[in-house]
């Protein structure tokens, strides 16, 4: 009985960390998307406006906003964030209240957010290697998206939402206990940062 209670408490603490992280970064992503939307309106009113995120020739939101990649689906990309992050925040709050959501919901959420992350990375690599100009707020969105995807995937793997075989699931659970997922996430983020510094170097601070 004591062991069961301890395990339950551990899971509750883990859930608080997972969904608390989702909540915080969901709010950060929403704030970044909102600021980008405001800056977009400023640019539409005055094409020569100097935006708050236009720091130098490398870190310059206005330059990025003028590219076709900034409106892939026919409208500014930040509107996707304005629609998506409130959902992330809502799900995190619901989960923190210990409400139970069906397995299919978590799988759909994970798949959708994976697609969102792939889109964010596509924009990131376009920004670094094609446009060769970075949008500071977009970098924040990419970072936030990475963290949220990691926490959501961690939860689904811990709960075996994907119904992995017993052998595979046991291996996954051991990896989660050793924080391999956190290590992989940190490594990926460091890699993205390294790519930025290798590409732009001192120009980032010019």
C-alpha cells in the first residue's frame, strides 16, 4: 500500500512538472506570437517602420516578415501560434486539474504538435540558410515548440499511449527514468544554437 501511494505521488509530481512546463511555455509562445502579430500590423501600416525585434542586419524581424516563408498558408505564420498556443495552455490547465483525457486525444495532440514542430524547424532552417536573417521572436517560438513537444511526448511515452510492445516499452521507461529524453532535447537545442553561431558568428552582435 505504501509503495502504491509513493508511486502515485511520484506520478502526480511528474504530471505537475510536465503540464506546468507546458503551461508556462504555452504562455510564452502565445506572448511571442502576439508580439509578432502586433509588429506585423506596424509593418503593414508603415513599411519603413523600425520594429522592436529589428536589432541589426542579422537579427531583423521586418526582413523575415517580407519573405514568402512568413506567410506559407496565405496568412502570417504568427496567426497559427495565436490559434495553437491557447489550445496548449488549455490542455495544460485541464491536465493540472487531474482531469482524464482519452488516449486518442493525447495521440492526436502529439501528432499535431509534431507537425507544428517540423514546420517551426523548416522555418528555422529557411531563416538560417535561405533568408540568412533571423527573427528573434521566431527563435523563441522554435525553442518553445521544442520544449512543449518534448514534454508532451514524454507524457505519452510514460503512459504508453502508443501501445508499444512490452519489450520496447520497458526499454523506453528505463530511458525516461534516466532522463535520456531531456538529454536528447537539450542536445537538439544546443545543436540549433551552434548552427546559428557557426552561420552568423560575430554578425549576431554587430
